[in-house]
């Protein structure tokens, strides 16, 4: 129902109520005064109720539009933070990859020193350098 219809009902209810009380003094119309008053009061009550609902709806629409603005701002901030997080993850992945390559090179360099120990019939012990390399690999990237 359009908004103007609620305002029209309110006007009709007010005019009917006033007419019911003012025109009650005319003898010709006096017999119809009670039904006019009842109908006018019912229309007035319904119109006031609907006007209240309309006002409440406008308040809620204003709140919704306000919250939509806040949600849009929060989404913009979230997008910026997501970019930062992705950059951080990429950076850490690169650091881990570089550290992994460095550790592989280090281990390969150290294996050459101990090749004769791991040959058949040689002594099988873990060198301190391997233990250090594993511990270094387990540390957090800086």
C-alpha cells in the first residue's frame, strides 16, 4: 500500500470523528451520528497504528542503510588485511624455501667429509653437523 494511503486514512479518520461530534447537533443527521462516530474512530485508530508502523519502518530502513555503510567499510578493511596476510605468507614461504635450499647445500657439503664413514664396513655414527643442521631447520624463520 502506498504511503499516501496511510496519510489519507488518517485525514479521513480525523475528519469523520470531528464531523461525527459536530454534526450530531443537526436533527436530520442525528440518527446517523453513532455509526459515523464508530466507523470514524475505528478508521482513526487503524490509521494511527499504520502511521506508527510506517514511522518505525523508516527508522529501521535508516539503521539498515547505516549498517550497510559499516559493512562496506569493514569489507574494505578486511580486503586490505587479506592482502597483508597473503604477502606475509608469501614472504614466509620464500624464507622457508631459501632456508631449505641452504640446509640442503650445507648437508651435501658435509656428506662429502663423511663419505668414508658410511661406506661398507665403516663406522655408522651421526656427525654433530647433521644434528646441528636438523636443529637449525626446526627453528622459526627470522
